C-alpha cells in the first residue's frame, strides 16, 4: 500500500462526511509524535470546539467500518 502524504492547507473529508482543513503539523513536546492540527469546516452550536489535533499516523490511517470495509479515516478533497 502506498503511503499517503498530508497536504497542509488541504481540505479532507472524514469517513463520516464532515470536512476539515489542515492548518499545520506539530510535534508533541514530550513524545515528539507528529500531530495534525485541523479545523472543522462546519459550525454546529452544540460543538464549541472547532480546532482539533490528532496523531499524523491516525489521521492518515484507515478505519474498518461495521460491514468490514476498510476506508481512509480522512480523504483528501482539495487544496
């Protein structure tokens, strides 16, 4: 399987449908784990937090759905 590269400034669609823009890459100051800093491209009143961080490996990884299908957790849409 080809390793995907992250696009800083790119818009990604989560496997559940919402869209997110990658703002930056960061490092955890204790573990030096690479993190993705991203912001939701939607506004939902009940969700006050719009900026998120997630390990790069998880962001670019896959997710097994209930039906057994393997999908990308986040799929690149556009720059």
